């Protein structure tokens, strides 16, 4: 399984250890509009562009 890295709102790298779980959480809790997701002290603005990026990472590793 490849490692997925994304930048948080502060520009720091964050390694997604389980893209399937991360993607599912975004789908379940941040499926529309704009919201903030916190993960291990990293904050991400979840909007359509972010959802698209995570979906692409998920599809590329499935």
C-alpha cells in the first residue's frame, strides 16, 4: 500500500495511514458544504476540492 501525504491548513505534511478509513469518514461526516476536519492535531478545510483529492487518493490505492 502506498503512503498518502496531504498538507494540512498550516502547510504541514500529514501522512494518511489508512486511506480507506479516512475517505469513509470524509464521506460520512463531511459529504457536502465546507467544514473543518481534525485528525491527530492537524486541521483540514473540507470542501469539494478536498473531497475530490481524497477520492483520487483512495481510488489510486484501491
